[in-house]
């Protein structure tokens, strides 16, 4: 965001966050980053589950917990007690947003459901995040990111072609649900400016997972064919995958036929440029079993650094395959201020 104003856009918004672990806390962290005051409610004597998830630790604080709970104020309340529930009702009567990720019916059982709280605060935006949503045959089931990755289809298309299904390396379902939650909350805040009314937002991990199947879902719905695993390749684009070099690997994404011709020109692959089987992307996809082995062999004639320099010069999308430590020393990552040091009373800086 540009520095048009020194006042964060959500500086006047109060968020009451009753969520734990990742999806809810990530969503409320995004709101906090935009300036909202976020009050995080945790269990007495234990706190958020992720406070115990480690190592690594920073001054006794879980790195996992710290990753999704910056810019928040934490309090502890026993929501099973009448006193704790009364405090929540009082806070909810003043809040703009309430966020929770308890199993379906839990907040209602405690007398803290949306219908109850909206009587105290008609403008309250209430966002509930669950594994399967507030309706449907699975509504009462618990759901973790890994479980939803399995049920939502992403594991069936992730991993080696002949290998077992694999989960994505980060909790992508939780993060996607958090993005949908934060976006929906922002939309509800905008609607409240017009109508004066709050909203009930029902976010399901499974819905989020199915939604971001995107082109893979569309491929199935159009063709009727079950999508297969392609390893690191792309079902609709060739070449679009990592290739071995003489000293490592490089990721190359040729998104159109102009880029293909530039790749062939910089590598002096005149034979491939002239081969009618590879002239267009649909033809390259059709003949991937012929083309990819040729490319795998030819990319091994240069080092990763040599390929990277040549591909960048030619305007062909490419990248080294970085380890996480390399990500945080990457000049572009540093230039974009993606690594920011913040003070913490116990974890340090």
C-alpha cells in the first residue's frame, strides 16, 4: 500500500478473536496488519494450542504461534463459565467483528451465537470458520488442514506421477480459508457502511479447498476426465516445470509460443523450434512425453546460474529452486520488505 495516509484503514475497527491455531488467527492477523485492534481470547492456563507447538522457540514463545498472532492483544477467559461468557457478551456489544472457529453449535450452546449477539449489537459482523461449514451432512465433524486437503482433492493431484498422494508443504487450506474470511469481513464492513447492518459469515475449510481447485476443477467439469498427478509439471502448459542442470535445478515456465521461440533461440535449439510437433502449446502438451525428456537432457549442458542469467535476459519466466534460508536472503524479497524485525517482550527482536 502507498503512503497516502498515515492512519491505517481499519484503525477504528475492533475485532474480537476467539479462534485458535491457524485459519482464524491468520485472518485476524491480516485485519490487525490493516490497523484493526484485535483482542485475542485464549484459554486460561493453556492459551492457544499453538503456544505448545515447537520447537523452535524464541524466548520460550512458539515460532508457530508468533507467525500468526502479531499485532494482537491477548486475554484469557473461561468460556465455559458464566463470568467468561458475560465478558464476551460485553466485548461483543462493542466490537465490529467477532471471529471464531469452534465446532458447529458450540457458541450457541454457550449462549454466544450470532442470533444472541446481534440483539446486543445489530452491526456486529460474525465470522465462523469450521471444517465443513454450518450446513450439510458433515457439519458436525472436526476438520484439520491435512484432512481437508485429502477430502478436497488437492492431495490426489499433488506428488510424483507414480507416487502416493501428497499434501502441500504449508497448511494451504487454512491460509486460503483465512484469506476468504478476511475478504468477506472487509466486504461486510463496507456493506455495513451502506445498510448499518452486520452480517453472519460462514467460512468452511472444504469450501475454500474446492474453490481454489480453479483450473483443475474446470478441466474436470469440461472434460469429465479425472485429473491426474503431473508431479511438478502442468496439465495445460509445456514446458512448465523444474529441469535438472549440470549442477542443480532450475524452474522454467514457458507460458506462450513467443517464449518458446525465445527459449529455442537462446539455447540454439533450431531443431526444436522447427519441429511442427512443438510449434504451439497445445501441440507441446500433446507431445509432452517426447519433448520433456529432450529438454531434461539439454538443460544439463549448463549450470543453473548460466541458465538463469540467459533466461532472465530473454524475458522467459524462470527461478532458482530456493531453500527457505535462501528465500530470506533473496534481493527481491528484501527489496519488498518481506522480512521485518519487530520487538517482542519475551521473544526479543
